[in-house]
């Protein structure tokens, strides 16, 4: 039964299986969801940092796997080159088993190398996408420092405005932590002024009902 299943799986897996995010996901769900131009640039860099770390780790794993295969080949060669004056049957059986084990270990390493190369390719393709996106965004506006006060104000005002507007549109309760975060903003933040107005209106409404 297992062999039949494996044959069917092998047939179906002739179709390409892509293990990375689609470019659509990268564009709209990772970069596109960022509320400001600068935060899109910052997100590109965060994603590139992650891909850089992954690529370096995969390269090290590939090198290690190749070294392990080389060592297994040496062990197998030593077994095959053994010479006994009168090689007993048990010795032959033992060597046969050891060779089979070495072969299985080698197969597992080779399969792992295939996976690692696929993972490397996926990370390289995603990294290339983020590089291109970053360069395209910088044509519009160059990246600025993360701790730029004005940019941080713009980012948090925009992000929290989107959040609270969505809740109001869907008539969802305003989350307490969201309100606390907004009230912690600088006093000139438009969303803070809007939220204070909402709270004042709610307070008046409750007083009238009491």
C-alpha cells in the first residue's frame, strides 16, 4: 500500500510545489499593509535581514551536509578495502549491514541537501523581490532614520487611525488597549484629538442617560 501511495505522490509531485510566499503576498500582505511610505522601506529592510540570516544558515548546513557525505564515503571505502586472511561469514554480514546503514545515511543527507537548496532558492527569490521593492520605493522617497521623530509620529498616527476607523466602520467595540495607546501619543496627533472627542461624546451620552 505504501509503495502504491508513494508512486501516486511522485506522479502528482511532478507539478511544481513552491514553498515560498507568492509575490502577491509579499507585495500586498507584507509590504502593502504598512501604513506609510517610510514604514514600507523599513519593512523591506527587516525582511531582507531575515532572509540574509536564513541564507547564511542554509549555506552552512549545505557545507556541513556535503562534509558528512564525504566522511560516509570514506567509511564505506574503508569497509570495502578491508582484507582478511580468512574473512568469516559474520564479518561479511557485519560489513554488509554497515554499508547499508552508511548508504541510508547518505541518502538522507542527499535528500536534505535537495530541501536545503530549495529553501535557499526560495529565500533568494524573496530577497531579490524585497531588494527590487526597496529600490522602487526609494525612487519616490529615500529611506530615513527609524527614530526620526516626525516619521514616527506620522507612522503611529496613520496606523492607529486605520485601526480605529475600521472598528468604527464595523461598529466594533473600541479596545481599551488601543485607546490607551492612542492617548499615549503626542498631543498634536490628529487621531488623539479625534479619540478624545469620541470619549467626550460618549461621556455626555452616558450622563444624559443617567
